[in-house]
């Protein structure tokens, strides 16, 4: 039972950390295939114009977890204040965990073993083998490319179904590849390969929903391979709204034990 709780604790952390896109019509070929001779600069401008801009974001999300051995289901309540905070509450019939991510730190507590963590996001990155920043997690969650495509040099990869772009050079420990729908210019997939390793992270935006005339993710599929194990998270956004004001309630209960990620 203790081992299961520890595994579930890591699952919750992974879901919460690895845990949209607006749409504008453009001219495409009649068969909806990517245009071969369109320049990377034109594509980049189209993609940047389609980036989602939000102030406050709130959602109820159903999450299915699968590690090829066991399946679990979680329900999440997510609150996001642009560039300031991501708050997530997880429950399985009853509340089981909460997390608060800011540009400065990550705070987390779970009620099974009464454990908590509070510290720099780099400690979590070291555990997962990533180097995500706050803005990266925010972009992944709402359906934007993790990179600012207007500030990096890109090359196009030929693909029969999507516009595919990847950086010419990369200073991070992972190399991203972006897949865009040729009709809507929505981001359909972003894929990350960790340099000098066989680890990979893939985020697919399988379905979108229209809210106030704009398109946002409806279903997101997150797949993570750490070189040994394959984990998959399917996120279904049941309700999304954009309140004018949004509170972020978070307080670590007294008597909880600190998790050491060193």
C-alpha cells in the first residue's frame, strides 16, 4: 500500500507539471494539404498571430493516466493568471492534492501521506529530466508553442499533413518540433526530444472547442518516455471560462512532511 501511494504521488506530480489556441481563416490548397512553396517567415507570422492571449483562465479537466501497467483517473480544477500563477487542485471523489506554480517556485501538497514540496522549479526539472520554466508550462497547457517562433531561426520539415517547424539550433537540453494544421493554423502537436538521450515528451491537441468565437483545446494527450517507462495522460477539458477576477487559494497544512527532491 505504501508503494502504491508513493507511485500515485509521483503520478499526481507528473500530471500537474506536464500538464488555447485561437483560430483565423487563411487561404489553403483545395485539398487542404500544406503549401509547398510558402516561406518559413510567412508561416511564422501566421502562427504568431494565432497565439492565444489570456488574462485569467479556469477549467475543469478529467485526466486518464496510463503507464501500461495501471490506469488511473483524476479530476482537476485549474486556475491560471497570465504570467503569474498556475493553480491546480486534484481529486478522486475527494480532494487529494494541490499545486501552485509561479515564475519563482513550485508548491505542492498531497493528502495521502501528508507530504509537501516547496522550492525552485529546477528541483522538479532535475527529477523529470526536463528544464521547463513557468511560461513553458503555461504555453503547453493553453495550446501555444513553447518557443517564441518570432525570435528563433526555424527550418521546415516536409510533411504530407502538417506544417512542421523545428529550430535550426537549440541551446536547451531538449529539441522541439511543432506541427500545425494547414487549414486553421492551430497547433496540433509539439514534440520534445532530450538531447543525448532517448527520452521524449509529446503533447497532442486532438480536439478544440469554440468559446466566444475562439478555439481552445478540448482534448490534450501527453506522452512521456523516460528511456524505460512509457506514461500517457489524456486531458479532457469539460468546462472552460475566463473570469474577470480569479483567486488563488493555497495554504500548506500544518504537520505535513517535506518531500526531498535532492
